[in-house]
C-alpha cells in the first residue's frame, strides 16, 4: 500500500492478521514451547510413579492438618505436633485445600507435583532473563539443570535431576527451590536497577516464606540473594535497603506460629542421615563440572559476577558441613550445581558463528548430556513398555491400600518394615515409632519407642511384655514381614498381595494400664532432664 504526501513516496508493508490490526502477531518464545512440553512430560512421568520414599511423610502432614488445622498432631505418631517444622505455610495451605475439597492427603500431595513444577519453570525463566537476554538460554539452562549431574543416582529432596524429579516434584523442597529462582531474579533486578525500600522488603518477605517452607534450601536461596546484592555496581549505596530485606525475612520467619525456625539452628538430629551426601560426590556430580570453564570465563570478565559469588559461597557452606560434622548442609549440593549449569547455558546460547573454544565447550556439553541421560536419567521419561535398552526406572514401592482399608484413621500400627513405616502414615494412621527425627519429639523419646518396637518383635519377648507395649501405645494393628513370627494373641486379618506381609489385629483400643496415653508419657519424657 503506497501513500503520497508532501514528501517522497513511502510504503508500509502489512502482513497477515496485522493487516487488520496493525500489530505484530505474538509468538511464543522457545522457553514457553520447550518449557511447556517439559511440564507435560514430567507431570505425566511423576504421576506414573506410585507413592514412595518420603511421599508418605508429606501426605501424613496434610492428613494431620486436615484433621486439626490449628493444632495438628505429630505427622507419624499419636503425639503432640507442636514445634514440628513440617507445618509450614506451604503444608498449611495444602491442609486448607484438603479440608475444603475433602481430598485425602496423598491426593493433595500428588496434585502439588505439577503445581510445584510450574513454579520452578517460571522461576527459572525469570532468573535466566536477569542473567542474559539470549532467547535460548532458559531452554539450555533447564536441560542442563535436569541432565548434567553425574552417573550415580542422587535421589534426595531438593536434587532435581530428571530421575529424582519423578519422586520429588510434590515435596516442599521443590516449591521452595522454585521460589528461590524467583527470589534470585528479584534480587538481580534490584542489583541492576535499585528501587524503593518496599521492593526490598517484598523480596525479604519472599525469603522469609522460603525459610519457613524448607529451611535448608533457604540457605542456598539467601546465598543467591547475597551474591546479587554484592554484584551491584555500588553495593554499599543501597546497603540499608538490603538490610530491610534481611529484617523483613527475619520478622516473617519469627512470626510463624506453628514452629520456630530459629530453633533448628545447630540441630544435629538429622546430621547422621545426611553424611552419605558427602560420599561418592565425584560420581554423583562430575558432569556439572563441564560448566566450570564457562563460570571461569564469567569470573575473568567480572570479579563480582553473581554466579561466581553464588558458587563460591555455596562451596564454602558445603565444606563447612563436612568439616564441622553438620552434614545436613550437604543438602544444598543440588543448588550448588546451578551456577555451573546456568553459566554453561548462557555461553552456549550465544549467537553463531562460534569461536573454536565455544564449539569445543558445546561438544563437551552435548556429550555430557548424552552420558547423563542414557546412563542415569532416561528411565524417568521412557516407560518400561517403550524402553528398548533397559534403562534404570524410578522405584515402584508396594502399595498398602489392602492394609489401610481395614483400619480407621488414628489407629496405631506396630511395624519395623522399611516400606510400611514410610507409607502407612500417608493414610492417616499412626506408628508406634516415627521413622524420622522431628523437633516436636525429643530424640531420646523417639529412640525409646524404636527400642520398644524391637522388644515387641523379638523372639525372646513374652506375652506379658508384648501386652504391656500394646497397652502403653494403644496399638491396634501389627504389620509383619512374612518371615516374622505372628504372636499367639494376634489375629491375622490379611496378607499383602505383593510382599506377603501379614496384617494382624491386637489390643482392644483402650488406653494403657495407668489411665494415661502414650502421648502423655512421651511428653513427660521430653520434660525430664
């Protein structure tokens, strides 16, 4: 279409739908396309894996909140739950949802998987945009994060490789890590363009929520915020505003009524569990080191690069965990890899033509991704029915619907089986001895309960001793492995179709002999010096 005015002839070209509206048609970015496909594939991969691992613990938390939102009981035992760090803003929201919808705890946790993944993916997208405007960088960062780990399984909450995602997507740690990426993006934008103090206080509120949702992941989240604050051109000019971030985070965390997050500082009850995080580290994480040259290049360009500072501080915390014996700090190892993976992604998203060193780096990254995917991660997204090779698959634990269908919520079960102690609480029943340490129960009391279970199941136990334990803890059911002897006073009710485990009924559902219940006795035990 040509127009003639006072000047020379001009032409304006109009294409397609814009001929009517005069506007450019929106096209999705590469990250929207590939991130959306990833969300669909991983959600389906997560849904096909049966309940396993720590899923029962998190579903149990929702069940207790559904039963009593303001004063929930211990997640796994018939005990008070005051002070348990499992009762965070995230799980309380799940408890409210369960009460409104009537869904079971395990159903709510299952539904949380795709939601957590959405928070994670959007957080990654925002974070990478702070690092670079390159359109393909978020796509490469996502795939580097889920594939470039190692050649030995790292299956822990907060470790977000493809395989571990099939079990961990619904956990609070995944939600907290997604929020951490949003916090880093927020901090990065403030470091580039300082704003009013309200923006810094808002970032502090987000950090406070992360601290409450998953305290150990918040260590890495705060490190990232500090790294961006230190990377600003004039870091001390806005120091008082960053102080507002810290104060707001502390106030939010201190105001939470369910538990005191600050009481967890120095807690050693779970350090023994996390010691294994430091074993076989090279095998678990070596592929991420492919990003080290890219991170070194960022250091060469800018001594205060935020990814470099983040990686350095993360490594310092991990080293402190090893040297001090507080092995729980090793839980941030999964996020320690992020600077390596994302620095690599940013470099490989550079427009072509590439120099030789970048071509070599891209070749190394492609080779590492293939090694990581085909040796460890492929089974997460390739179902066994379509697997031509025999990839390692996610765990498939036995189900316990056959047992819990005969129980009532709140019933107490005595068992020492690995699977049932981690699965049964998901359905609202209680254990005599909780599987994991919890701040709401003194470790001395938990260990005493574990010993009581061992005493009951001992071949040398007498009927009188077993009766005393049953009455003390108000035990209603036994769930025994097929090699364990069924006590003479127990009545066998059912057998596990897959494992051959035995469900037997014992006790009469009454309190113990002296008129108190087990929760009273364990509360007194905690108060005893």
